[in-house]
């Protein structure tokens, strides 16, 4: 697991951590019941405040991605397969939305965009 903090990002650090961990969980890079690094360990690795790391983990817990076990830390939550699929679909839709916006800026028509997708899909 490699979390990258960008100082040039408009997102706060805790949100950058949250989004990257969500991605790892959704893609299966972090498996169900797998432990996350301790709050202190992750804060030290990223050279950030423990409070920031704690906030990221709490956000993930609120959204149901992780569970905390008192005295033991945070673990990837058991997920419903349909919920994971839905989250993956949402990620694809977000990426496609950005691609569509860029395509419009370039003046590409929908038929050209569909043709590109078909070629890349094969």
C-alpha cells in the first residue's frame, strides 16, 4: 500500500488518505478483515499529524469501509459484493465524466468517443 500526499492538491490531507484507501479497498488491494497500519505508524510514514490520520480512519469508518476494534486498530470491513460493485461503477462513472468533459473541450463528437472506447475495449 502506497499513499501519496500531494501538497498541490486542493483536497485536505485527510481526504487524500481517505480516497486512496477507499480505492485500495474497492479494487481489492486491501482485502476484507485486513488490518490497516496503526494511526501512529501511518502518520509517521507520511510525516503528518496523528490527528489527520485519525480523521481519515474515522471518515472511512463512517462510510463503512473500515471497522475499529478497540485496542487493536482498524480493519477493512466485511463488504457486500453488490456494494463493492456499485462503488466500482461509481468510480468508472466519475472517470468517464472527466473524459467526456475533456472530449467536449477538444470538439470530439459522441460517435468518435464511442469508437475510441470500442477500440480500447478490444
